[in-house]
C-alpha cells in the first residue's frame, strides 16, 4: 500500500532570529522589555558581570535603497520640466518597507530620521550622505499613535506643517489660510495653540505655527489692499481672496497662485477638503526663497494601522501624493497595494501607471510580489545576526557573552512525518472522496 510523507519545517534557516526575536536596534532579545532585561540579569551568578547594550545592526542595504531612491527624487524635482501642479505624471517618490511585527521597521525609520537630520547621527557602516548640498527635512510620524487621538489625518497634516514652521520660519500663505479656515470651522472655540499644547506636537516648535497662520491671514488681507480686513477671520479673508483670484489680480496670484487655490478655498472646509490641501503646500514649498529651500522627507510608520475594509483613512493619507516634491518612506506589516489596478474606486490614485515602483510583478498580487520600490524587511543576514548577538550581551570587560561557536550555530530543521494508508489503486473509484488527488 502506498504511503505519503508530509514534511513540515519547524525552524527557519535564518538561525538566531528564530530562537530569539532579534529586534533591529531594540533593547531586548525577546518580546517585552521587562522580561528580556530580567533574563539578562538572571543569566549569571554575578549580576554585575553581564551587561545589556543596544545593538543596532547594519541595515546598510536598506540605507542604500533609500539613498538611491531619494537621490533619484532629488534629480527629478531639480529637472527643468518638473511641475508641482502636474497631477498626471507617475509618482516615484515613495519607498516602502514591510515585514512582520518586531522585525525592526520602527527602529529603521528612527535611524533614518536621525541620519537625515545630522551626518554625525548616521551609522558609520552607512557611509556616504544623501543629496550633497540639499537641505533635507525628515518628518517621522507614528500612525499608531495618531490613530489613538481620534483625529488621525489632522494630526498628520499638522505635524508636517509644524516641522516646516521650525525649518522655514515663515508663513506659507495659500496653505496657511486654508488650514486656518478649516480649523476655525471644525474646532470652534478651540484655539490651535491650545490643541498643540495639549497634544504636545513637536514641543516648543509647535508654538511657532499659530503665529505663522495668523501672519498668513494678515499678509493675504494686506495684499488685497483692503485695510478694513486686517484682523478679520480667516473665512472672510479666504472669501475675499477667492474673489481676487477670480478677477485675476496679478499681485494676488503671486501670493497664492496655485491654479486650484480658489476652488479649494471655496470648498466646504471639512476633512475631505483638508486632504486636498497638500496640493497648496506643495506649491508653497516650491516657491520658497533660495535660502529657505528644502526637501521634506516624510517617514510614515505603522502604516498597517490605517488599513481597514473601507480604506477611509488610507484614502485620505494617499492624497499626500499631491506633494510630488516631498519624498516618502513608508513602513508597515503589509505591502502597499496602490500599484494594483483593482483598487480603482477605493483610492484616488491607483494602478501601475500611477505607481510604477509599487506595481506587482508577473501578474501576481502586491502582497505576493510587490514592486521595485517595496522591500521586505525580514530576517537578518548572517553577518547581521553575528554582529547583533556579539554586541547584545557582553561581560564586564566587553567580551561577547555569546561565543562564536553558538553564534554560528544554526538549529536543525526537524521534520514531522505523517503517514496515511490508502486503499490499493485497483479499489479506487473516481467518485470516492477518500481517493488521493
């Protein structure tokens, strides 16, 4: 009688990551800070003889991927034909990292933020800097933390604008007027200053934004040459600005001249309208004086927390594509599906023509194949594994507590064998559900 053997591997090939959860740059070996630290403490009779240290492993490959993609983006926006108001060109300003929870996505984004902020914060192994001569403004946003506030997309927009408030130190008139009008309509009686103070957005830098928004309203009112409007509410000034734009006043267009400014200011100032305001922000960034020019690099962490059956928050966040002069690094547990054509109707901007780097390969779905701009952040390389374990636990004199023989060990791949007994082929019937396929 024929026998069928079933083999199920229990250990993966990437040794240490299977028997210790190797968080990238984390303080622990196993999940849970307290448990892991206590394990280190109780691993020896000499509590002072064992030291636990942070061990941020290489990730040089991921840095090189970001460096290459960001370098291409800088070339794109520097090209003579680049237009921030172009809504039809393919977007190549996104790179995505995905992987299971705890593999180190958040730590990677924190390291990227630090490395892009200051050269001395860049790990030595990462080598060259990005965009020599370019002023980069990294802005990292933890979407899981935003989701707990009940005003997720608002917080994302405010965080980006707050970062710009500290970096450029001046109003961005068209966008600021729209944002102030939105805030007054959606948060009557709650000054933006109070909200920023209560939520702790960007600390002291956050206090710069309310003043810049009011300065923008005053600047627009002054440019309209209507002295009686100085100090007026943002809504009144916005209405006057729309009329001026409709009348094609040259001075006003120079102040807030994005082609769609009037339409955005006429729209009801609700969450839907807010999601299109990044278009105005892209225009304002492109118009900054030479000494203030910068390139925002927006790092969105825990993107899986935005995904639900209806894609409501994801739809709003995806409209950040209206910022073609910004660069995005997105990290989550799943691949971005924006390159799939079958999402049309759920999201505004989808398909391989829109997101060539996020499009699936070979007709497979994105979660199986992804695209050239999507990268699995999976098991460490052998060199990374060795470096992590060598530095994670050390003795008092700095020697690795985990010896090279243990670090080099790869657990065997045990096999579970199951045997089924089938009737002889002569007794099989084509309609017998017990017959093997």
